């Protein structure tokens, strides 16, 4: 185990309450602030995470501590200040990139080559100017309300304060969905205070980006989940998958419709979210201020540590 790694406890538990009754859990996983906690300390963390009162006794069985990224357990804070760093969450854009099956790939053409520029500038001075032709839905991009609604705000209308330095609530969901249960619902997101935050859904699907597998069986946010996030007052929702909606259920797009109607920005095709802690980071994804346009690539990133 490395000193800077994150750790989680895996166990079954049974607990009783001082005023009667009890509860049990199987295959429970809990973030740990450090790997050397005693069984009693882990039991206390469990009680804090579940928000329980009047607990009389906690019994853990099958306890093991595993080096594993945190998933956001309540009541667990890192004990040491983390070194300041910036985490890039965007896919690079290059000629021929397929972001979404069926949409055109970007093309690059020269407007002024370095060779031609030498005749225009002083000796030793040269420039390259290129033209990129691409659909707004390229790479990692943000949807403004205008993308869905003709009378919605376009990219130029977006308030930068809702795009820059947002508190990031990252839900690490690699082990929380399956091919049979691809939708991410409200219950999965209900254990935190999300008001004013950027909710980022780390599904691990970005590992298929650019490959045919990316377009089939992608996880998504359910209609119920979208309504819950609007009610919670989030500012932005991002996902590292094909679409915030289920593209295999017909032409309806309830998550887009609900979120963008409420002014909640949508960022799709994120990557590297596993490197961002569940809490404590700041998220930025600002597109250029283009009038009459609803979707455009962003350089999305998270800042972690003292600098933010």
C-alpha cells in the first residue's frame, strides 16, 4: 500500500440500537481516512456515514482494508492537505475524431502555411493559421439551453460564475451500474448536499471513447435522477459517457429537457474522472461566447488542493 493512496473497508455488519431494534448490511464498503484504523474506529465511521443515532453496538465481520479510490462516504475527510494540482478532464480534438456515432468528424485545413508566411514577415518569423470545421458536439462539450430550446440562452448568454470553479461532487460509479441497469437514478445521488455544485458522474465509460463500443450500452442519467438534481439546485451535470440521456430508448431526451429547461448546464464525454476526489475539488468547463450556438467543446478540468 502506498502512503498517498486512498483506502476503503469492505465488511458485513450488524448493529443494534439502544432504544430497541437493529439493522444489518452485507458487502458494505466505506471510505477510510487512513488504512490503519481499528475495527472500533471503522464502526464509528459507519455510524457517522449512515447518520444514525442511539446506536448501542456495532459488529463487523469479514473486515478487510483495500487500496481503492474513495467513493464519497460521509464523515470521512483527508487528514493531510493535498498538494495543489489540475486534472484535465477533456478528450483532445484531432482531425477525424469520432465523438458521437453518425456525427461528422472535424477536419483541419491550412489558411496560411509556415512556408507561405515567410514571404509576409521578417526573416526568421513565421506563423501557421488553420481552419477547423467541426460540429459543436465534438470532443468534450457543453450544452447550453439553446441546444434544446429555441428560446433558451445560447453560449454567449451563459454566466461564467456557473461555469468556473464550481464545487465538484463526483460520484464514482464504476461498480454501481451494469448492462442490465444502466440508468443512474435519484437514490444513487441522494446522500450529499448538492446545492450549487457540479455533479460529475464517473462511470468509467470513457475508456471506450473513439471505439465502436462507446456507442452501445452507455450509462445515463434517468428522468427521475434529472428531476432530483434540479430540485437539489445543482448548477451543472457532467458524465463521462455517450450522452446524459439513454439514446437507445427512442427519441425522447428527458434528462436534457429537464436540466436545460432549469438552466442546468450539461457536459458530456468527460474523461479521467476517476482521478478526481469525490469531494473537495473545483470544476471548470467554459465554452467560447458564441451567439446563436447551443453546444461547443470545452477544456474541462478540476482543481484539487491548496490552489483552489
